[in-house]
C-alpha cells in the first residue's frame, strides 16, 4: 500500500473515531478545511508539519499515521503505540 493511502485512511479513520467533521478537524489542527479533504482523497501530499498538526488534533503520535490500518487498532494497542518513547543517547 502506498504511504499516501495509509495516511489518508488513518486520518479519516481517526477522525471518525473522534466523531468530528473535516471542518472541525481542520480547526483543531489549524489547517484549511479543504486540505483535510484533499489529504483523505489523496489529492495532496501532506507535509511533515501537516502530519504533526493532524496527529496532535487526532490525539496520536505522528508516526502512528504511517502505520497501515492504525485507526483499526484496539484502544489498548493504540495506547501502547502512543506511549512509545524514543531514547536519546
């Protein structure tokens, strides 16, 4: 599966889990409302800054949006993913 499809599916899936519209998600993420639709329809490549804003608004870590079908994970599995910490050397 292509990365754009994975991100699009996860943005849509997490948005539905939170029961928010594209417009409300755009407001939470400080992005234009049309941009959310473009991302979900794979009409635009989302920037890393956009990923960070979307992840925060969707209450997940940014890397979770790149995991295939992450939005379908059970709450326990998702909590484990979100608690992952990268060690600094």
